[in-house]
């Protein structure tokens, strides 16, 4: 099994290359057909004439035919150059490297919180199907999906910051009077722990709670529903009835035998949810002034800044491929019945 993992990973990576190339081409063409002219937006003079705009178009390479632009873009991409952001003035690779840890920290915290809520709720709902508890869990999941994330974020800010006053200002990863830690891993919570600054660590954690809760409520539904459905299927299995018949304790049967087998489909759903969260937290980052890649891509899109948007889409597609590959590998290791051929 372990010897076949590198071969399996290699085959999956090669098989994903056409999909990544398709994403590149689609994003490149989509950015060219969307309304808006970057040359007009980035002209030095707001009242620039046609000559200045044409000069800016030539500087940006937009005066060439689209196929030629595509060839130049693919060549730059092959050399590791994702272009320069006209909004920030930096290379896109540098911007993404600086902002990705913030998005990952938010996404991982939200996923941990969502799993910590979804798995127990799904198990409890499966143990009492059709009960008030089951319907309450379904209602909570439906609200999390139906209510837009920015509305959830604004409601949480109003309740916990404006009314109760127990949440910090929704102004980013750090409080107004906190100094950033030494840049060791770019993850604030981990860096504060590494330098032993527990007061700033607690402050950074408080800044993280509301945006993470907003994202967690959004992805709670698929995780809880999958846990409930998988748990119901497992509880009706023969080995569960056998474990009950031999006199094992009820909770041992539920946790050790039932939940352990029911979590396998949840693992797959978790991978999809994680990849979706990275791309879907744009509005959450905007509401809470979170300096992640989502808000970065949104600002670039509003400015018709092509390179950051293309770099963001490529990054999200790559992460999606890697995360799903990791989940499939873990699934195969966890369940020997799943073939890695």
C-alpha cells in the first residue's frame, strides 16, 4: 500500500494538468471579455486622453491580439512569473505569498470549528431521526446555507461587538494596539506561540473568532448532513447489531464502531468544503477587513487588474487539486478496501 502511494500521487498530478490548463485558458479569456479597460483605470491622469490610454495599453501589452497575449502569458507562467499587480505595484507571486497565510489561517480555524459542531450534531440527529433535535439540526444547517456569509458576519458583528461589546473591532488580524510578531511562519497564532507572546496570541485569537464563526456556519450544513446520513447507514449495518447483541456499551458501539466507519465519507466532504472555503471567503474577508487572497482578488477584479485575478484562480485550482489528492490518499490509507490503482 505505502509503496503504491508515490505512483498514485504522480498519476493523479499528471492527470490534473489538463484541468489546470483549461482553468488557465478560461480565466484568461474571461478577463479579456469582461467590461472595463485596465488602461483607463490605471492611466496616471483621471482625465487622460486617448493618446495616454493607448500608451498605457501598449505598456500593459493589451494592444496585441489575444492569442499573442495568451502565448506571452503562458511563457511567463512557465518561468514562474504570474505578472505584476497594477493595484499594489508588486509581483503577484509576492502578493499571494504574503496574503495566503491569512486566508489559510481563517479557513483552517473555520473548518475546525465547523467540524467540531457538525460531527456531534450529525451524530445526535442520526440517533434521534425525526425528533425535535433532528429537525432543529436541519433548521440550523438550512439557515447557515440560506443566509449569505456577509449577512451572517454583519449580524455577528452587531450582536457581539455593537450590542454586547465582547468582540474586538473587526479590523483585520491584529488589534489596533498590537504589534505583529517576527515573521517565522506567517501564521500569526503560530508565530506568537513560537515567540512566547501569549497576550498577543490571545488578542489575535479574538480577532479570528467572529470571521471563523461566520465561515463555519456557512459550511456547517454539508458536513452535518453527510455525518447524519453516513451515521444512519452505519447504524443499520450488521456489525452494529452484532456489537449491540454481545453486550457492548451503547456509547462504545456508537463512537468506536459507528462513528469511526461513518467518518470516511465525511473525510471526502471535508476536502471539498476546505477547497470551497478558500475561494468563498471573499465576502468574509471584506466584512472583517481580513488581508487574505480573497479580498486581494476582489479588489483586483473591481480594478480590472488581470494578473492578480488570474493568479488567484490558478492558486485556488492548484489548492483544490492538491487537497482532493490528499483526501483521496488518506481515504485509501484509512480504508484498505479502496484501491489506489
